[in-house]
C-alpha cells in the first residue's frame, strides 16, 4: 500500500540527507484521487529538488524509495525557487528517474510598461535595418537611396520554452522607428503564423501606428494603435505594424510558443493593400 507523500517526506529526513531548504520546491498537486494505489493528490508539500546536475544519484534513489511510496507512471513539471524542469517518472519497477531534461533557471523578467523595454537574463534581441527589408516596401528605389544601416525596427523576446513546443507562451516587444520609404511608413515585414490556427495579442505602450490585418481571402484592413489599445489578432490572419507617428512606436505581444512565423508567404505575395501617406493622412491603398 502506498504512503501519502506528505507523510513520507519530513524536513528532518531531507536535512539528514544534506538537502537544505533552499533546494526544496513546491510542485503542482498530482494524483488520482483517494482509494487507489497511486499517489493521492499529495504533492503539495516541499520535496527535495530532483535536479539532473545538482542532486546526486543517492538522493534521487532515496526520494524514489519504494518503502516511502509507490510511483506509478506519470509526468510532472516542477517549478521552484531555483529551477524549472520537467521530470518523467516512468519506470517505477526500476525506481529510476526516467528521462529528465536539462534544468532551466527560473528567471525574473521585468517589463517597463511605459516604454515596453524588457530586462533580465534570457532576453533575445534582433534589429531589422533598411538593408534587411528588400522587397517589403513598394518603392524599391526609395529604399535603396536610404542609409542601409538605419534601423527600421527591433524586437525583444522572452521564450521560456522551446520554439514549437506546444502549450507555452512567448512574450515580446517591438519598437518601430519613425520614418518613411517614399510615401510608405516604416513597418515590420509582416507574417502569418506557421501554425495558422494560432492567434496573438498586441498592446500599444508608446507612439502611434496602425496594425494591418489580412485574412486568407486577402481582405486587408487596419486598426489604429495608440498607448493603451489592445488588439486581438485572430487565427488565419497575416499581420504587420506601421509607425504613423513622429516618435518610436512600441507594442507588447503575446503568442503561443508553437505558432511559428511564416514570412515567406508575405515575401512572395505581399499584402493586398499598402498603408501610404496621402495628403498627410494614413490611407489604405489597394495594390494594383
């Protein structure tokens, strides 16, 4: 008969094993209900950190000791003070740890809600210059005449899980500089999601601009962006953003980790309309 995990592990016991409270985490409650021979919903107490690098084999074997409790095949994700890691406890007969992914530090990320800037470890940044945007703007000669090293936009992203991993979320901020290529506003490349069924959120924090949306029937529209506006981008919808103001346009974004980016479709076919300055006013003009 299995023992409730809460009564199987006591502070005195893991301290005797040399495990300090700093190496203890709380895990999501897992279980199958009372009255069965599997662990009941009891993993709510602190348990030793099962870490591939920081916990030795003896400590793992102690934690998985059959005399303490019986482990049936299941998977759990541990999120603790020091690390986030996935553990597959799949082999109860051999009492092995099963497969264990490398631990990822539980990083503290900060967002400046006035500027959109992200700070902290694990932030990725990329910049797109005039030279990187061949074929994006309608007036190629005007693009070639500009300083090719001038930054048009830059993106900061935080990816707590791997690209393409199902069930996660990514976070990012895009900063678009003010400027024009001919009579077309500085803008992002634009993309569909590679997984077309995925949506996304944008929230403007600084500047002003326009969110261009195009469905798969090539119907294009745009929404005005200003500080505080929240925009839901539906599935099956291409999207790009143009800066129509005289200052940096900054907006936050949140999207599924398995959404992916399909830039190629836009590079090949473009949007069905362009946002141009006509008489000093941003105007959506259908492509000929």
